[in-house]
C-alpha cells in the first residue's frame, strides 16, 4: 500500500504537501524552516547534516507521511548526547559515523517527528514510516538510527517498532489559566515572587527598553544586529554558529508570524536579543545574545518576556531551551523528554539497552529531586498533574 522514498533536498517534496502533514504547534518542523536551512548553508556535508528526508507515498504517489531525516557525520547540534556511545563503538574497531538522525537540526524542542496530518489512519502510516526508517538504515549500512525529541505517544509507537527509548529532562512552563503575569506570580511562593519582581525591577531601573516583535516586524538591520549577537554567544562559548543571516532573513519573510524576537535597547543601540519560535499552543525559546552585561537581563529577555507573550496570547506551554536548573525558581518545572534509538550491531545494542535502563532510573530520581524544588505554592493553587510521566 505504501512506498517510502528518500530525498536529498526537502525541495523535492512540495511545501504544501509537507506542511499539510505537519503539526501547527511545531514551526521548526515546517517546510519553510527546514528548506531555509538547506538553501543557506546551515546544513550539508560541511556541517555533518546531509539531508535524507523520508516521504511515505500512497497508491497515487501522494505524500501521506514524512519525517526530516539526516545522514550525520558527527553528533553536533543534536542535544541528545551520544558521544560516549560513539567512543565505545569506535574503540571496538567499528565506525559510529555516519548514522541516521530524524530531527530538526539544532532544535531541542519536543513534538511529533513523524508528520501524518489529521486524516484517519495516522497510526498506521506512522508505523510504516518507523519500520521503513530501520530498513533504510540497514540499506545504508549506518551504525545507528536516532529519533530525537519525539512526542510521548510517538515514542511508544517507536518502541513497539523495536527502537530503544531514552529519557531526558528539560524545564518547561505550562499555563494554569493565567490571564495576567500577576496571576502567574500569585501562584508562586512569596520568596520566588519577590525574586522575580526584583529581577524585573533591576532591568527597568537600568533604563533599557524591551521590545517584542514578530519576525515580519523586524527590520533587516535589526536582524543583522541579532545575528551578530547570536554569533557572539557561540564565539564566547567556543561553539559554531551554524545559522546564517540569510537563513533568518528568509524565515522572517516566509514564516514571520511564527517568530518572536525580543530586543533590549540602550537608547537607540540594540544590546541584547532573544529569538523564539511560536507554535499554535507553545512558545520555543532558541537563541540569546548580549553585547554587554546587565543585571537580570537574560532572565527578562529569555523568560519573563516569553511568559508574558504566552499569557497574553493564550499559549499553553513555554519551552525555553535545553538544560538550566536555574529555570525552576522562575516557574519552569522539570519535564521528561524522549528519544528513540536503533543500533545495528546486536551486541552493542544489548549494551546500550542495559545502559538506558540504568540511565532511566537515574533520570527518574533527578526529575523527582528537581520537582521537590518547585517554586509554586503548596496550598493547592498549583498542580503538576499535567506533566507527562517518563
């Protein structure tokens, strides 16, 4: 009934067909975002992300499911760290790279990786593309296949296909029906409420002007300044700034309503910025940069402005990015994330399976410990019941 094809460029799959299958809450999975990366040198052999996209086709050759897939020559930009696996694999005399990765490059944000749309039969098509991805990995002779930051139910489907589940942790915010930022503050303990008010006051007293702009409201000069800030952050941390200015300019034009840029200005000068992606229900914080240090500005630009945007626009979740226990005291709770993995070598697959069992127990303990630091009031005004189990 189905045929699975691979594509070295997402342009081979019509944008309308791809986007009709994509979740409106995950803009980083949309054709415009992924194609801009390919068009402007953000992926490719030089960076170790070689497009190998999957398209499941029906009887009339129409695309009925899809997944963004890459032949990976390294583990950079994945945020699900397997360097120890690569080291062990290569110490045993085998090549770990290339491998296959199904993900949105450089984007540790959760959501469906199998695009199936809303039509009936989505589970069947998801199983077909999951099973087919293993067959493609076997055909290519790669060491492994990795689905990153998958949705919870999707992870279960991948496990049923024979992949191994891995649990991680990020810190996410979920709305509890707040209508104002003050409502959110009222749900916190007194000490955390005072801390946030003090941090916001510090920024206000610095004289900085904070602006929130949709991507299509940002000028080309402002995008250029943001890109310098983005590159500066990577330079300070010894990383590689893979996203180019033309990439940002293109997505500002093609999907500007899905972008949120927070700018901090000292007079006429932009001194800091935070870049976010906007889904239909969620906000995703991605990049930050600052030319000079200002007390609490990072918290204001990356967290509090995003929280205000969510509350004002009825968004239910805010994922501010990977890692960061300091986010807990600012309202972001530990939340499990998932990935699914297939290893070609049976002996190494068995060793990884044992490792994942131990790692999951450790991660469960870590999440429980982080929950014990919740900043929310313990008088029943806040519930964590919507957090997914591991």
